[in-house]
C-alpha cells in the first residue's frame, strides 16, 4: 500500500476546510446571491467549524462591468464588512484573484485595512511569473497567500514540474492541486499529490486540493489528496460550483473526524437555502454532459450550454465535442 | 504506491461488466418495468458490450405474492425468453437468488433448459452454509455462480475471514465484495479487495465489486477495487438502484479502455428511457439522507422513507437515526 498521512479515525491537525460556495458557486448564478443567503452561509460556516470562507473574486471593474454581475465578483471591502463586521471569529476570510483580471495594486488593500485574511491567486501554467508578482504583492501587504495552477490536466509534466518549482521558490504559503475539468481519477490524484508534496517538503509549503465533480469523483479525489498529504481542502455546499460543481461540503465534513466540524449545520443550510436556489432554477451538478467534457479533458463551457438549452441528445453532443477536439 | 493491477490506459482482459439495472433498480419501482424498457435495455447492453445483464430476482412465489411485484422479482424462464429469445448473443444472462427467499430446487432449472447463464447467490454472513447449498445446487445444474456477502460493513473481521474461507472452498466462481450501505471509503475498499484477492488467489476464485452511492463513492470504490484486482464490476444505468443507487454504467464504461465497451449506447438509453422514468416520479440517487445512513453504516430504509415523505429536515432525521442506533 502507498504511504498515507493519518488514518480514517484520527484527526490531522494540519487540515483546513475552505468553503468556496460563493466563489465557485458564483460562477453558476453570476454571483447574484442575496445578502440573506450570504449572511446565513457565513453563520453556518462558523457553526460548522469551516476554517476559511471564500467570498468571491477580486475582479477588475475596468474589465468587468459591475452591472453584469453580483457584488461577489468584486468583493469590495465594504460589502464583505456588511456581512462579517470585523469578523471577530475563528473563521478566516478569503478571496480569489485571477492573474490578468485583478487590479491588485489598487484593489487589494494592505492587510491592516482589510477584513480579508487570505488571497487566493489563480493562474494558468503560462502566467506563473505574473502570478508570482501578485503573490509577492499580497505577501508584502500582509496576507496569507495560496496559488491555484488551473487546467493542469492539459499541461505537460515537464512544464508542471518547472511551474511548481518556480512557485515553490516564491513566498506563497499554499500550492493548490486543481482539477479544473474534473478529468482526473483518484489514481492520478495520488501521483500528482505525491509530486506536489515532494516540492512542498523541499520548500516548506503546504498543498491544497480543489476538485470538480464531472465524474462524481470530487469527494473521492479530495480525500485521496488528503490521505496523500494535502491539507487545504476546498468544498462547496451541495457541491455548488461551475458545471458539475465541486466536492460537497456535507460529504467532506462527514468524513473528517475533528469534532470541531459540524456537518449538521451545513445540512440545515441546505434545507433552508440550497433547495430554494434549485427551485429557482439555478442548475449545477453531475450530468452526462459534464462526464463527457471531463473524459475529453475539456472546459465545461460546451456542457453548460448544452444543459442551458435543455438538451439530452448525448450521442450528438459527444460527436460535437469530438469535432471541437480535432 | 500500493500494487495496482493494470494501468489507466490499458485493457484488463479479466474484466466483466455486469448490468444490475433491473435487479437493484427493481428495488426502487417494485420491478414494474415495461417490456419496452426491458427490451430496449437488453439491446442497449448488447450494443454497449456489457458482459452480463442481470434480469432480477428468482424470488419464491410462496413467500412473495406475485400480485405485489413486477415480473422481474421472479424472473420466470418464459418472461426472460419473451425478451431475449434464445439469447444468441455474446452477452450472458444473470439472475439473483437470495438465501432463504428462493425455492431454488424447483425454480432454478437445469442449465440446459434455461437461457440463464449465471446465478448470483446473495447471503448474509450468518447464512453462508445455506448459501453454499445453493451454490453447489446451481453449479451441479451447470451454471456459472457468484456469491454476494452482503452488509459486511457490519461484520467483524474474523467472521468475514472465516466466511470468505468457507465460500472459497465451495465451487463458487466469483466472490463479490459488497458495500450494501455505501459505508466504505476507497481506502477501506483497497484493504478489503486485498483481503478478498488473497483468498481468491489461494483458491483460484475471481473477485467482484458491488458498490452503493450514499457518499458519492460508488464509482470511485468500483475503480479502486478494479485497480486492486477485482474483475466483475457491477453497475446500473444512471446508478438506478436502492436508495442512493449504484455505480453509474455511464461512468464505468467511460473509464474502461476496452474498445468493445460503448458508453454512448448507454447514454442514448438514458436519453430515451431514464429521463422518462424520473419524470414519472421514480426516485433514486445521492441525497443527504443516504449520506447519513451511509456514515452511520445503516440500512437505507429510513432514508428511503424520509425521501418518500418529501422531508428535508436533515438535522432532525440525523437525531432519529442516532436514536435508532442506540
């Protein structure tokens, strides 16, 4: 058997649970959550023992017109404070900043002026130097900083190795293994986590995991990465996230043995808020269309469109995807 | 890394895919499938390269009143033949026979009089001697025979070891690792498959896997068992099966690399038949209620009732389950 970190019945003190519902879920409804939803989620996460709550993106208002999105696309300081006040709780606040889509010099305030604790930089393999600029900026401003290397299922191993090495030499705290397209099997997550952990151990970094549910493997891949050494675990309530969505928070908290985690708090939130969202027609989660983009290692955009059009002619859709892949 | 059988890109010639839609799915709708559904599924499975199609149970008509069930609870020879004729195809026909609920002396015909190829005996740990009687009867009659030891997540390791040893000394061909309650994590499936494989290799038996989706792990657990040596893989179309259902056939065929398997045939069946079933109000699949019975290692019956009553007060349901467990 391969080496495992911890056991199924014990607590790993390095584990941190990150709720990404507003951020990845915001991609489903254009970040148009009611204040009541956001406040309830905040209180739920505190009760559930969640370690970090990601509120959304720090997107550039010069690139994106605020009229076209809910406020969590931008995460203005005052909007967060309207929900959390000074956040005098044990739970930390995170936001995501995309390389090339964030006016980070201007929009990311010095830590002492902000209620945000952690900046999550998101990059592709070919923008890592720009990501490092953002990482160093956020570190200098006083934040905990993580980095997501996205879409690595399309990246050659040698490039990934070089990218990991570069990032590990930066001041970033956590490097995330990200399965953007829900393309990986647990066996691949095992190997990749080992690769990320080798770099982490060399440079004293932490590894995180962010999974997608195209093949109903988001939870399985998350606990696989965990048992191979990943500590920062992303999840969303009922898996709410782009396309097939993410690892379900309910599943993850049910798995973790630390008594600080309270799965029932999240289940009560589902009862109150998530069923309502779904009834309003907000759609995410596993579907054959996402399975097909997952196994073809493609962005889910075509599947999102397929579902939006209420299509279910999967055979024809598969042919269209194959044409696109040529 | 632990030992793996085969790789993610190659074909394992020992693999057999078993479609259990009518049998495990029959538990959802009392086996009331239309002939058109069954015939379409039969043709779909042939096209999809499925190796075995399970038609249902061979239940005793002295115990169960045929008026209360569809015909696939009983799988009369003539009913199967009405669908498959003499089944002049490469796909084999299977039925399940529960210990204590099958008049096997009478209802299981000699193989030369039947279109059935494989008898799947289902037993609990405490009825293994009775299961062996059925196994030997079916072997003498000329069938391929498998055995499911159910509910092993509630069985002590020493009893499981003794039961496996007994079964392995019988003439059974395949011993199934069964996660009746959807309680196991892949890490446990890894260890259990190793245990089953150790016995299999000693007595020249084959190992199968039958998973449930309470924690969205049915597919992950199936491919985990596969990569640790299991060969007979149970799945159902869209996971149709009791409670949270089973491993999705669409996911499994998308994973397997043998070109004989055709996932698109199954997806077209979903388009035509499964969406219709769901629209008619037939309900199965992952729900928080099944997650809760799964993590409590309980039979899903309470969750099935919870969902039938359209409840979503998960916190209260959890308390009820805890009371039942005391």
